[in-house]
C-alpha cells in the first residue's frame, strides 16, 4: 500500500481485519473531536475561554474553561454517534451511559479530554488521551465495573497532540501509527508509519520541583541520569513540557524516559490509571517500549476504581528497566 496521502479512514479500512467499518468510524469521531479542540485552542487568546471556571473537578483540581470545552466536545461528538455505550472522563465523577446506542455501539470510551491543561494560558502543547474498550455484556447497559479494567483489555488506545501541528497517534495492537491533520483539507494523513521507540534514549522528563518528595530510589535514578560517567559518556538532557502526551510523544520518536513517581503526600501516585497510564502504556509497549509503576507493569495493574492513580515510569525499554533497578534496590 502506498503511504502517500493515506487518510486515517483508509488506513484503518486496509489494516483492520474485523469490524473495520465501526472501528474506522470510531477513530474518525475521535479525530473530529480533536479538530474541534484544536480549533478552540487556536482561538483561545481571542475569545473568553482562558482561565478557570471557578469549579473543582472530581480530582480536586481547578477546572480550566478549556477543560470543560474539550470534555463537552468529546461528549457531543459521541453521544448520538451510535458507536459507544459508555463514556468515562477524567473531568466527570460518574460515567455517561448511552444504552440507546446498543446493540450496535459496543465500544466504551475513556479519555482525558485536555491533558496538560495547566498550559492553556501560556500557548504550550496539550493533548487528548483516549482508551477504547469493548462491552461484552449480554443484555442491558454497562456498569462502572465494565469500565474498570486492566490495561491488557484495551482494544485500542492513543492520543491527539496539539502543538505546531495536530497529530493523532493510535494503536489497536498492530503497531503504532501517527496521522497529522492537514488543515487545508480537514483530513488526518499518515505521517508516522509503524513507529519504533529506541531501546535506550538520552532524554528524561520529570517535574523535578517534586524531587524532595520522591523516595530514595527515584532520587538516585535521576541523579544517575545527570552523571557524565555513564557508558554513553554524557548526562541525559532534561525535557519537561507539563503535558504528558507531548512528553511521551517526544520519547516515542526519540527515546528516553518520563517519570512521575509516588510522592510522600501522594504514595498512590498522581496520574490516572484508566485515562492516562493505561492508554499511553499500550501505545509505548506496541512501539517496543515499557511502562511501569516502578515495581509492576502498568498494563497488569488491577484496576479498582474509575479515577485510580498510579506512579508512572514510561519510555524506552532499557531506561525503564534501569529505573526499576534503582527503585527496587532502594526498598
């Protein structure tokens, strides 16, 4: 298949064996939501959508106006699509169930509508992270338990990154592929085919302002990365944007490690398992990388609650394994 000018819909139709039409439609709707979010971000400084709403979400975080807009865009796109029977969002305390979409709509969608929303007021990169599950219930609408699954049960996952261009990256378990939005025609075109993450990198991404809150193993690992006496002969470079999707995207293409360890006041971790860690872990592992809590593969973590948090170490396989050796050696 020629790779020039291949659209997202065409690519899925030619590579997905079963249920290609509905799956292509589902990814197309995710892409549409991404176009709407990208449109709002481009106008953010011109209309009154910057700043906070004055509300606090279920995570205990101040809600940005763009958080609400992005969440509303995703719900509007999918609510009457007939494709999904349940939607879970980082911004919503409870899932939205859509039993009228059954029996066709047997997908369930989990998402972080605007990852990196602390960047909204300063024109920095942001993203949308999504996880797709299949509802296998025999009858009736799904329940919370149907959404709370191990990462190994995802049928697809990915993210949309909003930066100098808008790019949609996804995996359905058959490699990782990236599609860049061509704004002149409104189509996502294949730009990154069968992405392979380097086994080892030279970059790390971490919020080092929390260094003093980390366990000894995490501090020792970051200290190790800064040393110039490693086999590479030079220290790792620090690159941290405040947007998880953007930081992981950099590492997906160039290698390295992202870390958000457990902290003294957050021993369970900060990032959400179902909306952030699981989908990005599936993407990275399909590209040859790894994702870990420091002691356990992210995709094997037993999910117990909708908004469950975990520590996250994600990136190149050798870098994550090295991090685990420091963490487990310090215990």
